[in-house]
C-alpha cells in the first residue's frame, strides 16, 4: 500500500494583552498579540481513501514517530511505502521506522 505523508503548521492569535517592560525601559507598543502554533501530521492512502492525522503542539520527530507507529499498527499485514518530503524531522536518525514501512523521498526535478 502507498501512503502520502505531509506535515503542516497552523497559527492562531490566542489573545491580545498589554505589553510591559522593566523600568526604566519603555514599551514601544501598547499591546501584543500572543501567537500559538500547532502542527498536523497527516497520512493518506490513495487505494483505501483512508486518512488520519496527529495534531501536535510541536513539530518534532516524536510526533512523526507516533504517526508511523499508528500507521504500522493499523496495517500490520501489509508492506507500506510512505512518500515523504525531506523535512529535517523525517531524515533524522531519531526517527523510529517500523519494519513494515519504507520511506520514499522523490527527487525534485528542476
């Protein structure tokens, strides 16, 4: 079975609050927007039209390991090929690759 994997970042303006600094410094702005980010790690199987995602507050290898582990557990009888990009969290030696998953990174043509 062939899967496609993609990770994406989403940002959210959580709230606007007053900005302050220690004396005798002076704040340049009166209010500041507080941003929060969250990340979606998603896999899609074209043959079964099945998709699933992991939502994480961090874009880290551990989140990708969870996605790979969950995919492996969901399809234990199949040899899986997961097409990925070359993001750093996917090429690190801390990535735990289940035995039934092969990662494939297409070569970019210019």
